[in-house]
């Protein structure tokens, strides 16, 4: 990008927002920053680590199945585990909601969606799109940013009905260029909706790098323009992500409205299984970010506390692999969907057009 011209000197002109250092608690070495506290109990840290490892193992399995032609296209979470789990662990699944884009696997599992359903979804089975009864998760959204107005509506509705509950809506740096994002922030600020905008800045929107996605230097700095706070956080730091989300939840529960969290992370895998990132991602960037791995960091922290070692890691990996296997076995035992399934679930009652198309397609069978 060309260098920006000097800002106007008149005092009435707002200056360019200066990037603020992202909130950090746990350094890349796995050591707490001086004076910092994890802010999570040991049990919660272990639960979070398990979810991060489970998310990675599930997607590793899915990648292998997809390459064998046994699964549809999906968007892996590799590298974004701390952002997803750190935010989700600050929510109360009984009252709070997760409104996902398409890369939020462990946050959805934490809310209670069975892995079997997620496996079914990735196999292209219509039943995989059904959110289990009582699980506060909205459907996966592929149309970028379309979930954000839904999340604000949901949060505003909870507030109007005096129901407890905070809504965490997830999206990427690319989606944050969409009108839906800006209009949603504007409305959320006006009605003080209990919503947390989780902007996962993973460096890329498919092959479009962050620096040509927006002229803004700091995406979190957009929030005050809508009348609420924004915070920038190291998205590979579980404790920091959890801390800022917990603060945002407290604000929302107290009736103080929305927060925008910009979590800086890096997409370590392909955008989806249909993408080849080797054509545009600099291997040096991957190497640099690999040293900041969110899972390694928590394991190092726990090891230094005497709560983690190689043997524990191996046992966990085996247990998690068995859990993932069981989810796929349960999905495979689910009755297969026939061709008629594509005409179902579009409307509560089929329209004349759907009926005509279905009969034309299946009439001779
Ligand atoms: C409205 C809309 N426009 C374009 C696309 C095609 N598309 C799918 S994913 C993507 C990039 C999204 O990047 P980002 O929002 O940063 O999320 P990430 O995939 O990096 O998590 C694009 C352009 C789409 N799905 N929806």
C-alpha cells in the first residue's frame, strides 16, 4: 500500500487511530507476563486445552476424509483455537449464544452441539444442519457477515424480553468489510444490545491479505465510531482472549451494550479444503506464527506448573482420537438422505415451485 499522506493539523480533525498493542497475558514461551494472572481455574484451563486439542483433532480427521473424497468442503480452524475457545469459555451455554460464521467448531461444541451432528453436516447430510434442542447456537453461515444482523437482533430481543443472555457473533477480517457488519454495529450501539463482535483477524480473506482489506490500521478502533468499546487481543493467547471476553460479557450483562474484540491470529491451514494457500502465503509467515501456536503455549504453561507432561499428552491424544472416531461412527450409522432431501427444509411447507421441481426430478423414480 502507498504511504498515507500526513493527517491534517487542525485540532478538529481526528487523527488516524494509532494501533494499540494487543492485550497479552501468556507469552509465546508459555510464561505469564510479569504480574499477569491466568484468570482461569486449573480445571477451566484443562477444559479449554481439551477443547482446543479436540477442535484440531476433529479438523485433522476431516481433512483426511475430505482428501479421500468422503467429506464435503469445510473451513479448518488450524491456528485459531485460542480465539475460539477463549471466547467460548467466557460464555454461559445455558443463557448465552454463539452465532457462528463457518470456522467456529470448538465454540459450537462448547455450547453443546453434538460432534455427530457436525460430522453429518460436513458429510452434506441435511440433518447435520439441525441444532440440537436447547443448544444456544445459530446455524452455520456461509454468506459473509449475514449472521451479524441476526446476532444483533437476537441480542436486542433478549434484552427487550428481559432474558439473561449475551450473544457472541464470530466473523473474519474479510466479513468486517461488508455493509452488514457496519449496519449491525451501528444498530447495536444505538440499542445497547448485549452482543460481542468477535472479529477473527487471521490475516486473510481467502487470498486477500488483511492490509488491502481495509485502510484502517486497527480494526478494533472502529468500535468507538459506533459508540462502544473495541479491544485488540493476541488471539493465540488463551488467557488474554478469555480475559477480554469475560470483561465484554460483564459489560453486556450489566446493560452496557456491545464490545468489539479484534483477535489477532493466523490461519495456519487452507481457507477451505478447496483452497491452495501455498500459492499466496509466505512460508516465512507460517514459520513465524508456528512459534506462537496457541495449543503449545498452554501446554508449556501447564508443564511449568507441573500439570502436563508427554505421557499425559499421549493419553489425551488417544482419548480425543477415540471421541472423534465415535462421532464419525455415530454419523455413519445415521440413515442416509435420499435425493428428496434437497427439497425439504427450504420452507416449512413446500411451495408450488418446489413441488413441481421435486415431481419433475423424482416423478419417474
Ligand atoms: C457475501 C459473500 N461474498 C463473498 C463470499 C465468498 N467468500 C467466502 S469466504 C471469503 C473470505 C472470508 O474471509 P474472512 O471474513 O476474513 O473469514 P475467514 O474465512 O478468513 O475466517 C469470501 C470472500 C461469500 N461467502 N459471501
